């Protein structure tokens, strides 16, 4: 029997700030500033930021990088009991990976109206065909997460 997961808002904010710091690293490289950390038993087991431009890899989203790193380090393609903190609502590609890697919970900051599939463009994680259920919590430090993205795109439009 699975025990219910206790949600700690201050812990969620702490790990979202870690993800925000990673988003900043990506922005410094000219990547869209999205960061992610994967946590298990209170310990960060994977970190990532968007890097598809610098790595020439269209799948190198923050979530993908954090999950791949954790899976490789733990030598296990399944990551049960883990929580993924990501500054932006996951896209369909990342949502599929989240389900396949058996992540227990996703906590995201800002919504992604164009491509987010946790809420914005349909509720992927609620689909009945999925063989794994993921708990979703959106809006953690949403203003801060959104501000990082807005500032990045504003600077890009202004040619900076």
C-alpha cells in the first residue's frame, strides 16, 4: 500500500528556488530559462536546465536533463517516490518521460499557455490510458518563474 505524500509548501519553494537558479544558468548561455531539479527523500538527485541550442539536441529540456542525470547516476530508469520541480509547466515530450520514469509528483512554477500539458493544453496526466499516475502541483513561485521568462524574452526582443 502506498502511503500518502505529505506536501510541504516551504520545501516546495526551496526546491523551486534551486530550479530557478538553474534557469538562470541556462539564460546565461542564451537558452530559454527553464530549470528543473529532481528530488528523492529530500535530496536532489538530478539537475537540469534547457540546453537544446547549445547541445544541438531538441530533447534537451530542463526536465529531460534532470531525469536523465538522475537515472544514470542511480543506474535505474525508474525513479519512484521522486518529485520533479520545474519552473515551467511541462510539454508533451517531457510529460511522457515523467510517466515512463515513474516520477510520483511534479511541481511547476509558471503555466505554459501554448505547450503546457499539465493544465494549459489539456490535462495529460489525467488520461485514463496512462499506466502510472502523477500528482501535479502548479503555481509554486509562479510570479518569479514567469518573471525570469518574461525578462529573457523582453531582452531578446530588444536585441540584448
